[in-house]
């Protein structure tokens, strides 16, 4: 059986992969954190948090992650949340609160943006609206005590 020597080196002499092999890695992370309560009674989207990122590679993937506590004073009401890239809606999530009052629920949303195709600055936002006009929907009702809300944008180098 023949011994294969990559680039004419022994296996123990190899310290890194050749430059032509892409392995997929995190290129950068940007995030925003806010402890102020955000409440809306509107059936139109309003912004809870934004984060700016300037992609290093136009073909990278941007993973978006939003987390925050939410509650409503009215039991079983629909609410809608969405990620936006600048003014383009990326994904809409529909939910329904089953508890009311001071019982806040931790909400976590994520989305992978593989179609940004730019190295110019992008503003990502997480927005929210009420399903019923007049019903208040609140994120992070107790500020820092509830941990606030955060939005993260992580640029990942593609490996495909």
C-alpha cells in the first residue's frame, strides 16, 4: 500500500489546510441590546430593535436571532413579528398569547438570510404588531429585570 504525502509532506508536518479549501466560519457578530419596554397597540409593524452590519462577503449567510420577553393584558390574542432587511420583509411569524398580565413569555426567533448579496451596510430590524387594534402587545415589560431584548446578526462564511 502506497503512503500518500500531501504536497510532499508527512502527515505530522501538515499544520493547516490548503488555502483553496473553505471550511465555513463566523466572520463577524453585531448585536443590539435594549432594556426599555416596547409596547404597541397598532396593527402596523413597529420596530423593536435594529442592528447594522456590513458583510465581508456578498455570498455569506447572515444568521439573525431575536430574543425578548413579551406579554399582553388580554388573554389569547394574535400577534405578528417579522425580520426586515432594510425595508424588505424577510419572514413573518404569527403567534398567540395564551397568558395575560404579568406572566411574560421568553420569545426567540431566528432567520438565515442567504440572499443579501452585498458588501454594503445592511440594517436588520425585528418588528412587531398587534393582531387586534387596541390590544397592547409589550416586549420586555420590566426592563432589565426581564433581561431586555436583543437582536444579533452573525455573518457566516459559506462552505458550499
